[in-house]
């Protein structure tokens, strides 16, 4: 009876013990140290009131991956605000020292910023929406108290397959239309 052990498995078994004792890069070590400090601070000062069981103010800090703080941006922003203003933990409860407040707030802000840089939000990506001729005439009438015959001044609007002339995908801005608007 022969046993077959693939070369990749042997190589993986040989590399794993070596990789596990190598030091982390400075940034990763600092990041994990800050995440560990935040985890300890949450456990010590926050989890009594902000757990799944209690969830004061509708906030539970359980289950948040502290190595991915940016994925929970709204919660992280709220925690930063509470740390910066020293409003949590409430007065009369045990609180971290000033250095811990500042260190954690600074680290959370940098993690939120890093996440925003790595995952930009382009905002709206829909088609540019312009006014159709009727909407343009109504806007001019309402804002300037002028009656304008836009049918004479502007080219006809395109219609979509259902006959609507106010759909953003149909209302493109051609060079001719832009010239008419500006003249």
C-alpha cells in the first residue's frame, strides 16, 4: 500500500511553520495592535450596554470585524464622535484615559479614511437629466415671470418607447441643443 502526498501539500506544510514566526510588516503590526486595543476598550467599557442582548440606543458592537472598521463606517463615525466628545461611556461609569480616547479616535478616523480611499463612491452614475421643453418653459415662467415659446426656440424632445419625453435616458444634451439654450 503506497501513500501519495502531493508536492504542493508538502511545500505548504514546510512553509507554514516558517511563515507563522515571521514578523508582520510594521503597518500590519501597528494596525492589529490598535484593533486589539479597540477590542479591549469595547469589551471593558462598551459591551455591557452595546451588545446584541442589550443594544442601548439601537447600537450593538458585537460581531463587528475590527480589522475591517471601514466596512462599518456609520458605526465607526458614531464611535469617533462619542470618543472625541467624551460622551461615552456616560459620566459616572468607568472611562478610558485621555490617551486611549485620542489614540482610538485617531486610529478609527484613519481607518475610515483608508477605506474611503480604497473604496471610492462615485455617487450617482445615472444619465444626466435635463429639462424637457415643457419643463424648461415652466421653469422660465416661474422664475422670471416670462412666457417663452420654447417650441420655436428649442429643438423637439425625443420620446421613449412608451411616448414619454421626460425620461433621462432619452433627454440627451446635443451640441445643437446646448447652442440653443445659450443663445
